[in-house]
C-alpha cells in the first residue's frame, strides 16, 4: 500500500509538472503567432515613416538649393 501511494504521488507530481510545461509551451506558441502576425504591419509602418522622413529631407534640400541659386543670382546683379 505504501509503495503504491508513493508511486501515485510521484505520478501526480510528474503530471502537474508536465501540465505546467505544456501550458507554458502553448502560451509561448500563441505569443509567437500573435507577434508574427504583427510584423508585416510594423514593417509597413516603418517603411512609411522612413519614406515620409526622406520626403521631408528631399524637400528641405530642394528649398535650400533653390535659395542658394536665388542668392547667387541676386549677388550677380
């Protein structure tokens, strides 16, 4: 009777440990899938923001070049 009780307790402890490990693995898999689904949207947003910044830089550069050319023309008169 004592050996059976010890075996049952060991089996119960092993079952609890296995159940916890399975639950952690399932949660990790769900988090991974959720994050993986968000990556394309984040990548699209990053590209959009990068292109917006590049557009601002190009506009400022064009304005500064135009001002420099205008000042050169004014200086030649």
